[in-house]
C-alpha cells in the first residue's frame, strides 16, 4: 500500500485530497498545526478528516524542528499548505515558500519518490504579487530538487466564490469593474481528483479549472438568485480599486496581496482547461441550505 503525507490537510483543498487518496487505497498521514479542526467539516462543506487520515502529525511547517521526520516512511508528499488570509505573524514568503521548503527538505531526507504542490493558474502573469512570487519561488526549489514533482495550477476555488453568496445574503453586492471577465472556478472534490491523478501520472505541470465558464456578474446573479435576494450592488471601477490596493500596501502586506490579486483577476479572463463535473449553482444551493 502506498503511503502519502498531506500538508494543508485542514484547508479547503487539503481535506478533499486526504479523502481522495483514502478513496484510492492510500495510507494517509495528515500534517496539521492542531487536531482541533479534524472532527468538523470545513466551512465550505469539505469533509471532516478524523476518520479519513490514518495518522496525524502535529507540527508547524514554519518551524523546521517541529516537523522533523514528518516524511519518514511515506512515498509521496502533497502540499496545499499556503496562506490564503491575512496572518499578522507570518508573511506569504514564510508560509508559501519557506514552510513548503521545510517540508521538501524532509521529503528529500526521507527519500520520497514524488512531491505534488498547488500553485496558482497564470502565476507568470501575476508576478507583481508577493504571494505569487512566494509560490513560484517554492516551485523553482521543487524543480531544482531532483525529486519527481507535479505542480497543479488551479483557477479559483468554489470556496472563494462563496463570498458572492455571503454578499447576496447580506443584501449588498460588491463588484470590481464591469464584472464581465470570465473564469472557470473548480470544486475542491474535482480538484482533489486532479491532484491525486498528478501524483500517479507523468505530467509536471497541470493547469486546471472547473467545467463551466462564468463571468463574475453571472456568479453574482447566480448567488442572488439562490438566496432569493436582490442585493444593492456597487460597481467599483478598476482604477479606483487599484488606488485602494496601493494604499493597503502601507497598512498590511497580506491585505495588499489580496487586493492586488482581486484587481488583477478583475481585468482579465482566467480560464484553464476544464475538469470535473461539479457546478457552482449546486454548490451555492448546498451552502445556502446549511446556512439557513
Ligand atoms: N482559493 C483559491 O481560489 C486558490 C486558487 C489557486 C490556488 N490556491 C492555493 O491553494 C492553496 C490551498 O488553498 P486552500 O483554499 O485550500 O487554503 P486554506 O483552506 O486556507 O488552507 C490552507 C492550509 O495551510 C495551512 N496554513 C496556513 N497558514 C499556515 C501557517 N502559517 N503555518 C502552517 N500552516 C498554515 C492551514 O492550516 P490551519 O488550518 O492550521 O490554518 C491549512 O491547512 C493555497 O496555497 C492557495 O494559495 C488557492
């Protein structure tokens, strides 16, 4: 039986990846900072992992000593460990780059056969964003490590699209620009299949989006329709959003990164090769159901 380490196992995609490896017969070790979250499903319906992982390794990858031996005895490593919200202690360089590098060093020490990492679709077009630089700096280390690897590059996750549902529910929708740019976001369960396929296949770089292409306006309308509301909508012009993003750089680097990312994707289509079957409307309906 093959053994895998999943880092980022308490996050949106990590939980689905634990589940997908388990479904395919792997023995799974989950790296986490604490076991507090394992019994509950995640906030976007992603599964609880207490009954899915075979072993829990408690350690903080930003501190190398706390993860010593984390890869011992495993064949493969998967990491979706990353900073997705403001963290007033660490920078994205500390987490996306250094923490993943600490895991990679453990994988090399333990002579694992492959490392699968989640970066971002179109990263090369967004290198002005620190968080993207940190992801790609790690990808460079991974490529240079000599270890077999795969980098999965997804578009947005359904968990991010849930923000539209929250705004619609609160009766206030906020849109950047005309909302006419298109993307094909992906469900965590569909992306997890791609990640485990990547662990088992030969490709080193995999771009992945979901099965439906939607404009941001269509996503907003869909969210409003699902919660049966007509939210008051503010369309913030991109030039103004860019000005605000520039101001955030002196307040907090993580908020600045998020603002810069949002303005960047609002200016261009983000469409990756389509995968999976899950549709955003069904996800919104499920989310609206549990939030009633
Ligand atoms: N969201 C998107 O649309 C999108 C699109 C493309 C790529 N990505 C990338 O995909 C990756 C996973 O995204 P996700 O939505 O699954 O993220 P998530 O739900 O926020 O999960 C992030 C994981 O990383 C861990 N983590 C965060 N900060 C940490 C720190 N300082 N030290 C140790 N562990 C830490 C979290 O652990 P705790 O539970 O302990 O906090 C969690 O397990 C990220 O790298 C993200 O940049 C996301």
